[in-house]
C-alpha cells in the first residue's frame, strides 16, 4: 500500500473542526416478510404498531425527533421520514422550529 506524505505546511495546521449541532433525516421502511403471507391490512396494522414502538423508544431515550412524512405502500409497508437529533449535547431547537 502506498503511503501519502503530507507537506510540512499541511501538518502544521492547527485548525479544529467540531460539530456544533446536527440533526439527521432518515428514511425508514417498516415492512413484514412476504413469506408471512399477511394481508395488506394486517401488514399495515403491524407496521403502524412497530412505528409506535419506535417512537416510544426515541421518547424514552429523550431523543428529539419529528416525523416529517409518512407514506403507506401498496404492499402494506410504511415509509417514514424522521428528522432526529444527532446527539443530546447541544440544543438543536433551530432544526425543529
């Protein structure tokens, strides 16, 4: 493996980069295995229950989040778009206003 050497000027830079605040936008798909043979209605019911459990987990861990959008699919799966706090060290209110 070839090593890359940095010039003296590149190594002497003392700049620090830190994340001050961050949120992430996730696209999550809640679906049942096709081999289970559930009807679309049953899949929707199970997936919505799983989404509620997911939200409860986020609330229990005090993770700030917002469900941006939800889309039910033809196969009974549910897609949710979640904006959530990256970490709990910094106030991220500006992302949720």
